[in-house]
């Protein structure tokens, strides 16, 4: 009996973020998680979905440094996060915690 081979590949969320609503909901979920590295990585996924070169140009940051900062291992400063959010056409708004 011949063994079948299974091929796997890494799942890339940026390939599935098709609408602005998808992106906002994904970012909201990251903020609900509360882990800064998750938030940065999700911003990186959204930036790749929109086009990292375009986001880098709008933020004035280098594309390579933006990839690094917005990776799960990155540690972007708050100014970088705000520049990326602005370049994505999003706003960061405070809200009250429920309960």
C-alpha cells in the first residue's frame, strides 16, 4: 500500500483580508486579546494586505524596518503604531470597558 503525502504551507492572514471591514474586525480582535505583539503582528498583516510599500511610503518609514517592527517579534514604538494606523486610513478611538 502506497503512503499518501500531505503538503502543508503557512497560512497568511493577509491573503484573506479583502475588505476594510475584515481588517477592522481583525484589528478589534487583536485589541481584545490585549497582547502588544499580537496587535503589532495584526497591523503587519493588514499592511501587507493593503501593500507594505504603500504603507511604508505613507508613514515615511523604510519597508524593511516596517516589516521587522510589525512582525510577531517586533517591538514598534507607539509613534510607529499610530503612523501605521493613520496610513491604513483607520482611527484609534478610546472606549469604555463594558461591565
